């Protein structure tokens, strides 16, 4: 990600020389707070991490507990390496928000490969989403992932009753999941019930690219774009579809971010930049030392649409960043249910041991300086829908989807109506107003 710095004050109306048609991210350092400076309002943390109680000499107490455990724990299997690893996990647990204690974590080198694949839009599996019913011992296919090994082999509502000859009734979910997993290139044999037919089928386990962007034209010149995650490459795929929509005469867009749990933060910003004009803010971030950075668009030719954005409780992280920016800067109307509520930025560091450690390095705010940590983004038009039902109706024809997807129907009705966005009244955590000198930002 190439970040450039603009040496001006404020986040609005920025100017930067550059070639037409070249999109990049600009970073403007909107403010820098020196905690002891007079008249500066401190920025509170999004969630508590500092302890207030006293427990003597902290380092001495820690080593005392270590010695006691090694001397008194009931088994000799506890050694220094085990205790140091547990201490690392405990530190990261404490630095995570209460609602997601696994946010800060550490990975062994071989564990990180799967994490890295997911950030690049790679999935290693048989390519299906299922719901499991232990009582009747069946996995019900809810979605077949496009481009995956099960495409054209399995279909929604197929019931998997045996995996490699093993009956699933009464089996824990984790054990069922483990049966589907395996080395890429190996196959798994499934016994499938489809209507009245029962058959066995071999499906290979493969590493494949997820198709994270899907789009189509709806009647009345309304375009529909679904983004499942912000993996690397999503912005370019979305740009092509959005440009096609414009050529086809679409002036209104339903952007579906339901179930979008995030992905690569920079990719989310690049995606947002497709819609936001040069110099306008994309998000604000508070980092170490209470320094406030404002990321702004460099797009000289943004794509113009009247926007309705579909969100739900599974819309998180980069998905929320996009929704918040489009709400603040493009007057997008949010439709659905409140989002997950993750307004923090994490960074992954490589240690000398080749382990990777991840923890929060920034608190994220919308362009207007509002946080959605824990409480989520509140939609302008609130409509409930069962997420499992959504997975079942995504691939249906437009008319049938509109009947079975009340959130999509509400967005469609809004865009075809007078389009007066309802007000949302809720208490929001806002950044104090800052206007300090700018500084360079590391190119990361």
C-alpha cells in the first residue's frame, strides 16, 4: 500500500498533483496530541486496558507465581516454555476487547499460512456452507461456493448423512468439521440425500480463490453488487462491474455487505475510494501517542451512484469501515440490522522465531469522527432477517429474491421512492476536534 502525505491542515478539500486515472490512498495527519499540552482534550480508549488496583512489585509477583506453579502444580508437565507461552497468551487476551478476547493473538509459523491464505482470498476446503443437525445426523448444504470443488456437484438443500462412511448422528460439530478437512489433493466421500435420491460422491479438497464480488442489473436501472469480503484484488473486480453498470445506465446501487466480516483494511479503503472524490476523508485512525491520522481519497473520477448499503450483525471490521465512510461522505442509506461493532485496526508482526503476533494498533473512526466500537453501525432503515434464510435465497431470481429477502426489498423500495434518508438518533463516541501540523506516515 503506497501512502502519500499532504502537508495541509484539516481533512477537507485537499489537493495533490497526480496523473489522471491513477488511484492511490493519501494520508493526512490531521492531528497530533501531546498528552501534557494545555487545553487538549484526551482521547479515551475504546475499551479499558489499564488496571487500577495495586499488587505490589509486578515483576516480583509474576516471578513468584511462576516459581510456585513449577513447584506446586500437580503435574511436572509444566516447564518454563509452557509458562512463557501462557504468559504471552494472557497478555494478548488482556489487550483484546471484552467481546472478542481472541482479537489479539499469536500464531506459530505453520498456523499463519491458513491466515495468510484467507487474506488473499484463498480457501482450502470442499467449498460448501452447511448447517448441522446432530439429532438427525445430517449436514444440510446452505450454499455452494462459486469456483469451489463442489460447484456443479452439490446443491443447496442437499443433505450429507455420511462422510467417508461414518454416520454423523450425535457427532460434535468440531468432529464433523474435522472429517471434511484434509490435505489438498485428497478426496472425501459423501453420502448425499437429494429429494428421493441417495448417492455417494467423491469431492476433492482443493485450495481455490473465493469469488468475493458478484453483481447484476435489477429492473428500473438499479444495480446490485455483493461483496463477501475485502480480500486482495476485490477493488479491481468491483471496479469492472461498477463501470459496466454505469455503461448500462445504472444510477442507483444496492451494495450488499451482509455477512462481510472484513478482510484486508487497505482493500476496504481502496474499494471505498471508488466512490469518494479526491481529497475527501475515508476514515480516521488514532494510533500510538494519540496521533490522529485521516486517510483521504485520491480518486479524480469517482463513480456516482445513489447508494443503499445492506448490513447485518455479520458485517464487521473493513465492512463497517466501508459502510461508515459511504454513510458519512456519500449520504448512503444503511438498511438491515446493526453491524458487529469492530472499530479497531490490528497489525501483524513477524518475530525472530517466525511466529506472528497480532494486536490492536489503531482505533478507527468514521470520516465524521464517530466510533461504532461494540455497538455497531445503526441502519437508517432497520429490517430483520434470519442469516440462514439469506444464504438460501441469495442465488434466486430477482423477483423471487425480492419476495423472500425483506432487507433487499426495503433497499429496493427506498431507491425507487422519494429517497429521503431517515435520521438515526443515537449516542456516538466522537473524536475531539483537532487541527495540528501534519507529519509523514510510514509506508505500510
